C-alpha cells in the first residue's frame, strides 16, 4: 500500500546560523519541537539547497523550485506572481507590478512609503481600477489591494515591455521618481509612459477621495500616491495537475506564495486570521490543511513568521515562534494515507537579517518511507539523515514516487 496524498509544509526562512543569544544554537535547535522531532524520528531527513549550493533564494524562486518549476526558466519577476496572488487573472504576456500605497506631502515629497500603515485599501483600489483610463495607450489595467499598504497592478494590451524602472525613491523625504524605459525598444518607452500616466491619474483620484479626506482630518497620512516596482511579464506555466497527475491547493498568507500557487494551477484556500506574521492563526491554517486534504491530494502550506523574525534579527522571537508552530502540528501526526514533507524554503539567519544560501532541513514522513537514525528536526542532525543533501527540484519527485505517481524512466 502506498499513500495517495501529499501534505507539503514550508516553514518559511526556518534555517539559521548559530546565535550568540541562544548560546551558539540555532533558533530551530533551541526551540521545543516534540512533534517535528517525532516526524523526523519516524521518517527520513536531509538538508536541501532549494535552488543550488551557494544560491540565496528568494521566497518566490524557492517555491517555484520546490514545486518543480525551474526558476531559471519560469521566474519572470515578482510583479506578475504578486498580481496573481492578489486575485488578478493574469494571462501570458500581461505585465504585472508590485504596488504600494504611499503618502505624498504638499511639497511633492514622499513623507510615508507605507501611507501610515493603512489597513484596508479595497475601496481605494476599486476607485483606481474603475477611474484610471489608459485607452490612449491601447492598454487596460487591473488594480487590486494586497495586505496592508500593498497592492498589485496589471497591464494588458499590445506592445508592452517589462523593461521599466520604478517610481519608488526608496527613501522618505524624496520626490517620487519618473518611471523610465530600461531598454531602447519602443515597447519599454510606451510602457514607461503608460505607468507615469497611471501614477498621475491614480494620484488625482486618491487625492480627492473621501477616505483620504477623512484620514487627513484625523491627522493620519493619506494614501494618495501609488509606488510601483518589480515589473515582469506573466509567463506560461504547465499546469500542476497535468504535470504531476494530481490536483492541488495552496494555503498561505503571502500574496506572493498564493500567486505562485495559482500561476502553476493550485487553488487558493482562504483562511481567516492568517497574517504572514508571528501573530498568525496557526490553528486555522493546520485545520484548513486537514480539511483541504479531503478534496485535494496535494496541499502546499506556507507558514511565514519565522522568516520575519530572521529579517528582524530576533533569534528569541524566532525560537518561540518555531515552538508555537510545533504545538499546532500535532494533528498531522494522526494523518493516514498521506506523505508529509516539511522543509524550509531558505535560511533567514538572524545575524544576516536576510536570506542566505545555507541549506535547509527537510523531512519526509509517511507510509512506506524508509527511516534513518535522525530523531530531531534541526539543521545539524538533518544533515546526517538518509536523504543526504538534495536540491529543491528533487523533493517533489521523491514525494510523487512515494505516492506512486512518478513515471518509470526506461523499460
Ligand atoms: Zn521564504
Ligand atoms: Zn524573507
């Protein structure tokens, strides 16, 4: 008998380096993780270079690789994936950009790049999508809110290019930049012109919007300008169900991750109260994973919080969050008919405050899985496991073989 389902849990940024604050241990080593340890003990472990040794992965390229889509071939920038994740239907050839609501003061300077950390911009985004007219460029737009001050913009039409710069001055107190063509073809010129016109028109709409009038009266920063960046062309992805013979779903708070999932043909499962932060609704996520496995044989779950603690350089917070994740994973130990894969997408060492190329721990647990002597899920012990050191694109094929969905090579 083999299992028929795969639960693929990505603990974002889980890997780390020895931390002086934790007496030289990593946050994962010093966390209390009885559930992860028992899964490691009953399964097989290893370490993994998500892309290749020495390559520092982004969460986006790492997840593409983990899903078996070579990022070298499929990665076209963060914009289009983030647009998909915000609910925009992107077809191949469309241009996607990441966007931020920001505050432009009366002197024409960006005074807050996050518009006072505005919570909900849904109504403003709707006003922009309906009000901005780029028909003189032969283009149409889609504009959707993401979490907090974030949003995504998509352009469709003929002659578009993703070779355009950003208007984000990166530092507060500076003027927004003019979007420029980054190559000398006509498409880049036209796209840059269209984006500048988008920024001008959306600013007009936002400046006079009742929500912003109210924010100003309340002494809050108005969300009155859009900063765009990360332009990319939407690529063509061979759908996951056709590629692997199983349909799947994705559970994540990050628009980027759900965007990648949707782009490859996974369905998004919404969970109330998930934030992509250490205050996320872990129980809701775990329950949603269990429920989704009833109808989808493949479920990808991303838990983001540890990555955030790594970026903030907070090893104790990272350790405590890992312990808290573990407390919620108990129901996974009761799953039958399921191969459980747990790994990081990259390391986010607190000492680096960014992603590093250090390999991440990985474990596989379930029916038919060979075991090894590793009994703790840590960077150091997983390195002694039976999977040895693999690459990100190896992992899903190993899982597919365990559910009997890999094709035989040869006779
Ligand atoms: Zn990540
Ligand atoms: Zn990160």
